[in-house]
C-alpha cells in the first residue's frame, strides 16, 4: 500500500482499557488467543456459509471454506487465514477499533470484575480479538469482504493507535499476520499450534490446516449416534461449545423425527455465572439447520429462563435460507422451542429421580432459573412445579423435598399444601406460625428465599391442592390423631374466659388503632402469645416486605390488611387482662410491645427507636422499679 493512503487512528478509550485487562490479567492463559482467532475465523466462515444459502454469490465463490495456519520459526511469525465473510473498511474500524460489538461499558465493567476474581472466568466472555496482543509485537489484519469490494489492511502494536489502508490483490476472507513477542516464540512452532487446536478447537466445523495438514476432525458430533460417542468426546465438545474448563453437570443428547426433526445436544454447566457477579448470561445454545449455523447464542430456540444451557440444536425442518430476523416469529421456531422446553424439563425431572444428590447440586446452582421459568412461562408452570425443592418441617436441615413427596405424605383430611417464609430455618422454627403444624404433625414447607412466595403464589395449586401460606388469617388446619392424643393431657393451662378475652381483644384493637384491622382470639397459637396474620389471602408478609423494599407496594394496592391473633392460654395474655384493670397505661406499653414482637416475627419492620425506648420502660418494671410516666 502507498504510505500516503494509510491513516493512523486512536483506539476508543474503552478498547484501550480492555486491551489493558486482557494483556495483563490473562497472561497465564496465553494459549487462548489462538482459540479466539480460530473461533473468529470459524464465525466468519459460518456467516459466509449462511449468506451463500440466502443469496447467489458471484465473487470468489470457488474458494473453499477453511482455516489455514502457517508459522515461521525463523521470523517468529504466525499467520491465520480464513476464507470467511471478510470485512469492509467500516467493519474493520468498528470491529477492531471499538468494543461496541461487545456491549461496551457494561461489558467492560463485568470483564474487569471477572478478571479480578478468576482468569478462567474471562474465557467465558470470549474477549476475542484483542487477546492476540498477549503474544503479538505487531498484528496485521488483511481482509476483503465477500461482497467483492476493496481489500484493506489494519495494523497495530496494541498501543494507543492503529493504522488502516488499502490492500489490493486479496481473496475473500481475512488473514491475520502476527509478529510474536520475544517470550512468545513458541507460537511459531507447529507442535504448539497443533496441541492448542486439539485442545480448544477440535470441533470447529471447517478444516483447520496447520502447515498444510488438517488437524481437526470436522464432524457435527450431535448428528452422530449416541452409542458411538464416548464420554470424553462429549466432554470435549462441551468445553468447546461452552468455553468451559471443567466437566458439565448434565448432558442431554436426543433426536426426534416427530413432530419435528431435531438433533439436540445440550449441557448444564457446573456453575452459574450470573451469581458470580458476571451479569446476565447470554443464551448458550446455537441453532443449526443441517449442520449450518443459523443463529449463534440463539435467543429464540429456548425460553430466556433456560439461558444457562450450553449446546446445539439442529433441525432439518427449518428452511436453510431463513434469516435471523425472521426466526423470532417463525411458527416452526415457536413449535421447536416448545418441544425442546418440554424435553429439557422432562429430562431434569428424570435426573432428579435418578440421583437426588446430583439434582440437589443442580437445584442449589440453577433453582433460581426454574423459579424464574415458573413465574414467567405460564405454559410450562405445572411441569416446572415438579422440579421445585424446598426444606420442610419434616426434612432434615439443608435437605429438600419436592411437592410430590409432600403430597405423598399428607395427613388424612388435609387438602392443602402449606408453606411459610422466613430468613432461615431456625427463625421459622422458633416463630409462631408453625406451632400448630408441629402440634398436629402436619408438614409445612419452609420457603427460605424471598422469591419463593411469589413462585408459590403464582403456581396457586398443585395436584389439585391449594398452596397456602401459614401467615394467612383464615387458616384452618385439619384435626389429626396427634391432636386428639394430646387433648386434655396438655391442656393444663386454663384459658381466659370467653367474655374476658373478647373484651381484651376489643381494647387491644383500640390501643393499636389503624395499624391492625382487628385483634382476635387465636385458634392456632400454642406457646406464643400473639401473631400477625394476613387478611388478604394472596399476599404474604414476605411478599409485602419485598414489594415495600422495592417501592412497588403502592402499585399492588397495599399495606395489606392484617389481624393480630392472641393466645388466651398464654400466661402473658392472661396477666395482661389483669394489668389492664390495675395499670392501663403500662398495659398499653405491653400491647404495643406485643404488636412489635409479632410484627418482627412476621418478618416486617418496626420503628426500632420507639421500640427500644418502650422496651426499657418494661424492663425497668421487670427489674422491680417503677416506671415514671413523665
Ligand atoms: P466477538 O468474536 O465476540 O464478536 P472479537 O473481539 O473476537 O469479538 O471480534 C470482534 C469482531 O471482529 C467480530 O465480531 C467480527 O465482526 C470481527 N472479526 C474478527 N475476526 C474476524 C475474521 N477473521 N473475519 C471476519 N470478521 C472478523
Ligand atoms: Mg471472537
């Protein structure tokens, strides 16, 4: 190229930052730059193959689809050439001068975060092209777009600038010429390159030739019969498709002819990268049609909540020349997604039956996605409910049971499934809501995640049985044998007479005013003196707390209505009836404190300052002093 036509340009500021992170923090994982360049070459070939099915292409259509790698250990250069889609001048500038293609600032922050935690995580991002500067002193990219326009050359040393200028005489595709750094000369060795290709790029669906020799086995593993594929091959493919370093937790390989022709190979990873602070995951399943990649990281092939899956789906029924835009509302795609979703859910249910322990691992890591699915995917709600797991009053701490297990051991006469939310198991077990459940030997789920109540509320019922939160006002538990045994035996404490209790309730309601809809004598408290219950059947205290915290409570038309129930057999309530006669002022303090305590047990907030001051007045009395009204 003539020097006069060459322009020098600055990298976008974010690009420089990414360059910095990649060059410095990935240093120990230098091999992956080869993987990144080969995968870019493969992407470019896939794009070309797809285009050639949609349109007739005249320019260079005889050039075979392949990746060639050449190295020279005298000049310490490495050249990677593909015959893919190539780039126009504009594309060259946007793709290799900015990081706009990778989601820009947000992406950059996540990348920096991941780099701090674990360099292995970076591989998940496909940091891509810039990783070349870990090993390169200089890089030249010569490229010519498939449309047959001019050829261009981009070059940089990974500092602040790059140059761009014309490059005549090129074929379709891209050639990347790397002059290696002194400490990276090994990448000019054929053996090193073969090893890396075999490790990371075996499954690239185009021939990869190192010094003229094909080093990968070009085959679509998902179209082969299960019996022929070894576990090692499956795992290798997972590592390839998921940019993973470890083994998957589950894999599902299946084919179907009806209602649609499908070959699918999908994996569940071991880790949930969203909880590792890496932001929302990209979908991980690629859509193929007759081994041609149609939609990478497809948003259409599976519902959003299954974005944690990695793998491929191949369907011959899709028209080969379908464009990516028309995938979204394509009727076949919708059908395909439905079939696949059902199959994945069924698979998970089978795995849960096969090994409860492995499923427990799955649930701890990905249960949140199943819950997301249950609240967002109406169609699969019932099947998804089978996958739910919670602790319960009968399960051991830390172990979980399914709704089916619960239903299987319901008591005679019990027609509802009960649950109660709490911050942890101990808090729930010490709380007032489970007292009668324990006494009657009725099992109750402990929903220990804030989102759980929304999920169960959304589900409404299971197997024809209503799901009911134990903090509901109108709860009535069935009488059980356990209950009958204890009748009389334990009822030593004589409860307050009905008339006294009714009058006490009325007075307490006056003291508490609007904070409570009503104060009632409880039919279900055993030890605790009082508890708060929800009159609106659909809203639980935990849901209310979350909506309040997120400022959404107004939208839902609440503070929801609540009653306070009191226990006429509790010594505190019995004494309170007397105290009300002898010292009404002090008795009011006790009522207020009872209310605050019950509110805290419901998981809701009280004003701590007011509460502590009152509490000191009560303690002073308890310690034998007189509270001063002044
Ligand atoms: P990603 O592959 O995740 O998009 P990269 O940094 O690896 O990010 O590549 C940036 C972009 O540069 C690609 O999206 C692609 O548009 C372009 N690109 C890179 N290598 C090639 C190539 N060999 N042929 C055509 N385009 C390429
Ligand atoms: Mg890439």
